[in-house]
C-alpha cells in the first residue's frame, strides 16, 4: 500500500485543484464548500507524498518518486488541457 502513496498523491492534488475550479465556475456549490473540498483533496495528496518521502523504512532509490512525479505532470497536463 505504501508503494502506491505517491501515485495517489499525484492524482489527488490536481483533482483537488480541478474540483475547486469547476465548482467555483459552475456556481452549483457555495464558494466556501468548494474551497474546503478542494483544500481537503490537495492536503490529502500532499500528505500521501510526505508520508512516502519521510518514512524511515522507505528503502527506495527515488525512481518511484520520479515516476509518481511524471504521473502528476501528465495527469495535470491532461486534466487542465481538457478543462481549457
């Protein structure tokens, strides 16, 4: 499970930003609720990254983090390209 933490974080952070942006633009959700939901997703994704990076028994050489960061960049690019 801990091996997937950076990948989970790579999806949650851009998803939180996109959710907040869509909620504020659509007007269906109150601005405060949209901001809180977005902040929760961003913090959860960041926490997943930090748990993986700073745990003592990590034993990884950094290649997993590099792959997770590339997934983050690719998912962010595709998501925001689709959003316009």
